[in-house]
C-alpha cells in the first residue's frame, strides 16, 4: 500500500498541478483510491482519452508504454491524498531453445540460443544447467549485455554431480525419479528492465576439434532453467550448417525426426539439415570424411555399423552371458575381425544366418575373432556373436563395466544395451532407462539402457533380498552417503550419479 500525502512546494503561495497514476498491467495488479473525493478521471483498459484529460497528460515519454494513464487528478493549492495498492503479478515465462551446429573442415562449433520471454511478472535470478557433455567446454555469451546485470560460472557446484536413487520394482515401492547428471552451470542476474516485451537472450557456445576420420557425438543434452517461475527442461530443434562449397559429412541420428531447415542468417554458411528431438535418447553423430575424397561423394558403400545390439544376462554366480548382434554396411572384404572384451570366452557366431567357425587369436586385450564373410549379393551383412565373461559370485551388489566388442575400428553410433535380469535382481545405473519386459513383480525383467556417449557407462547390479533387509537399506544409505561425501570434495571423487531400478 503506497500513501499519497499532500506535498506542496516551499515558498509558493498558490500551486496547481495534476496527479497522474498508472502501472504496468503485465507486472502489477493495483487499485487507486482518492481520500478527499475530488473529481478525477479514470481510463479503463483499453486506454481511451477522457474528455477532460488534456493532451499534455498523455503518457508519451513516460517510462511505461505510450498510451494514457489510468487516473488523472487536477488540483489547486492542496495536492490530492489517497492510496495506491500494488501487488506483483506471478512470473510467467515463455522459453525458446534452438541449436545451430557449424561444421567446419576441422572444427565443430555448437551455438545454443536461449530466449526467456517474460509474459507477466518480474524476472529474478536464474540458474542455468546444461546436461553433462564430456569433452565439451561451454561459454555463456549474452546477446545484449545491457539486459544482464551479471553472470558467473558455478564451477564449485559442477564438481559435485548429483546423487539420485530411484525406487526398485519390489514391495518397497517406487521412489521419485532423479535428474540426469549436470555439467556446466551458471547463475544469471537479469537487469531490472527485463520484463514483458524485453526478453533475456544468451548463447551457450561449445567447440571441439573435428580432424579427418574422427567420429564426433554432438551434445543434444537437456537444458534446465531454474527460477522463481519454476523449472523448465529444454531440448529444442537442431540445425546443421556447412561452409559454402563444402560437401557433407557422414551422419547418424537416434531419437530425432528431420524437419525443414530454415536458411541461416550468417554469411559464408548454408543450412544443411534440421532435426527435432522426439526421445530422451536423442543423439547425433558426425564422421569427418575429409581426406578420403570429396565428402559430397561419400556413399553408403563406405563401411559402417548401421545397427548394434548388446544383450547382457548376468547371474549371481558372477558370469555375464552376452550376445552381440550387429549389421555392417559397405563391407566387401572376405573377413571381418572382432575383438572381444578381455577375459571373454567365445561360444558361437552366426554370419548372415549361417553358423561359422572363426579363427581365434588370444591377445592381452582380449580374444581376436577373424570371421569369414560369405560372398553374397550386396554389401550388407548381419553378425551375431555369443560369449561369456567370467566373474566371482556376489551376494549384495556388483559393479559391471559395459564393454561392447570392437568391430575392426568401426564406431558403434547406434549401440543399444539390453539387460536381461533374473528374478530377485535389480539394476542401479546412471543411464536413462526404459523397461521392455516385466516379470510379474519378482524383480528382474528386461531393461534397455540408453547411453549418453559412444561408450555406455557402468552399472551396479543389486540383489533384491539384500535391499529388502534392514541391513541392506542401511547399506545403500551408507553407500549413498559415501558417494556424496566423495563428490563433495572431502573424499575420492565419484563418477556415479546413481539411479536404482
């Protein structure tokens, strides 16, 4: 409540004037009352010109808009008295997120534009969090520095990745879902003039080397905006751009749908493709074919793994039975070499539906299989390899490193990892997951983990009978506390943002 007392200029015998009252409807709700009941004019929205209101009282040149004031009180000798009641409108935001990828001959630059448009209320400090993207160093650049009072990188918070536990599918019930691991963080303090009609815009810029022959995973992670209006989770459209006169690199996508690519308003660059994410597992991989002839002439006959599936069936005895099923396109050689993980024991192999016997060489880094490739029309071949990785019997939990076989130096851009768990076993993982098959509430089932990088992260297998016991619950609490203690900087740093399923 704002009182409007009678105030006169000192040493003046007679004064007159006009009290003009108004406020921005997008920021405030208000009410004005005159206590001495003087005649005054009020203009309801939309603003209309009252007959007694002179042209000079228009709000042209005043801070708020260019219309007419809500109330106008002419006075003589004694200024009017009254009250003006104002209340802040709740903050309402509309946030836009879009990414431009500039693919140069030897470098790739990612520019993620974020636009915070205030529809009502006043924008306060904002927290910006970018999902963890290994190998990328991000910088925040304001589009208009005058609209940002200050901003700084929160590197101390980045050092402590969040620890999250999900409830298991067992009688203990299901707990709430946890956020993905976060990487770069910033705190932004907008300038006071940020409000309706004055958006806050900034660009997150990341850059990586892209030498010829390399495969690069583009960061399409979630962006989280925390503020007084709540939390916003963003993953907007992506546009790929190439220099004028350059050919196209090899491209592999997952969880994306192609959309029309609008022209890029930047000289010497042209829009190539555009995608919109449709799944949490959205990924985009580029292969630099420069140096192997013109990139525009790269064809599907270039050898590439177009599909790869790794099924893992663990057991309490410690064994991991794995089936590696993949398809190679453009392969014309009579043999293909596959390296199994260290310590693996080969079981059998199938190529294009035929059982084959490979030549096996034992090496320190793991068995090397040389598979004969049947001469068949076309250059598309499907391979299936089964092997076992031995291990020790375990009772409570066990860490499992997910190591797919290596296919003669070819990347695995679309690798899927599926876990087939027996009854009484659950999965604790830092990956995003989805259940493919349930086992009627006795634990186990089939789960698919969606890795964030080319190589999936490790997981932790947990025995349900251990978790259902009080000692097990205390053990998990101790584990969580120990991991959090390590992430806080007082102990050994942990690489585990745990998720329990």
